[in-house]
C-alpha cells in the first residue's frame, strides 16, 4: 500500500505520527511531499523508512490514500499539479474545512472524502469529523473509518455543519486551554500555588471530567449538579462564572462563522477564478 501526504505542516506531521504510533500505517508505506525541506527531513529522521517525494505529483502517483494537508488558498496550485496523475480508484482525503467536497469532485477524477482531525488525535483522543464524497463505495468508507478509528473517534457530520463541529472538536482544545490557563493563573495569583502543581491538578481535572461525562455517561448539567451543593462553595462560584461568561461562546461561534464565510468565498474564488471582463 502507498499512502501519500501532501503537506508536512503541523497537522500533516501530526497525522503521520499518530497513524504510525497507532500501528495503522508503516513508515515504509508513507510518501510525503512539502515545500519545506526541513519538515520533510525531520519526519524522515523521526520515522525511518518514510519516503520523501520530490514533488506533489510523485506523492500522488499510485497512492491508495492521498491526504491533502495544505492551506486552503494553496489547493488550486496543488490540484493543478496532481489532477493529471490521479485515477478514479484512488481516494483523496482533504483535511481542510473551507474546501468543499463538490469542488474537489469537480476538479479531480478520484474518490474524495473530507475528514477534519483534531490536535488531540496525536494522543489517540478526540473526534475526527467525517464527510463522504459521492464516489466512495461502502468498502472505501469502512477503510477510512477504521483508519481514523485507530487515532480518534470518527463522527459523521453534514458538510454544512462542519464549521460548528470544528469549533467543538478542532478549535475546542485551544478554547479550553485558554480557559484552563486563566484558571491556573488565578490559583497562582490568589493563593501562591506553584504553577507546576496548579497545572498538573488542572490537567488531571480536565481529563477526568471528560472521561466522567463520556464513560458514565453524564451530561454537563448533571455533572455540575453532582459537584455543587445548593448554598455551597461550588454553587456560589458557578453563579459568578455564569454571570461573567454568559454569551461568551455565542460570540466565539459568531466570530468563527464570520471568518469561515470569508474563507469559503476566498477559496471558491481561488479554485474557480472568474474571467475578467
């Protein structure tokens, strides 16, 4: 089997590492291309046997799976390079949310899927957002599902919901880390706790909270009720937190959706440039 990766940035490198560590891919099966030679060299050194392609075309030729891990506005250039060498039997996987499946199917002869990973997939956690193209057979879908199940929990989402799903799954770790950082800072500033101790306690708390809600299972509201006693310290603090954060995540989502709409327009224009009159 040949598995191609075009792009060796943060997410491309993360996926290569996650799949290899999970045993879902062997370095000998992986071919990677990138404009940044230092990233390719680092991957080859980290995963002996991994092949470095001289071009995007070389990475694409004969690949059973071809992962496109490039920035949205770089897609047209990459697609122009690889389209002539792709065949209908190959499967192209885009990890870039503003690039529509319909656009890829219009520009490529191959089968297409869009699967959005999360940074937490690096440790075999979190979800991956799965969207199928129209040309995939059930066998193709099973293969991709099993592949991503080795590093994540695959969840099918409608493509029109990819933005809000990405907010929760892919952007969420950054949002939660920001809140956790403030929690840690408050512990250090208010009580003089060592930052290392505060960080360890906060991270273990977050990990345990997620496991509790998933494994019991237990809803966020149920967990709040379980921890806070009416009239108690946690209940009083929760009320203060509600007042200070009310509407904050709605504003976060308004911001991400507005930016996403701009990105969609820019990507569409780059993929299908209008003729000047």
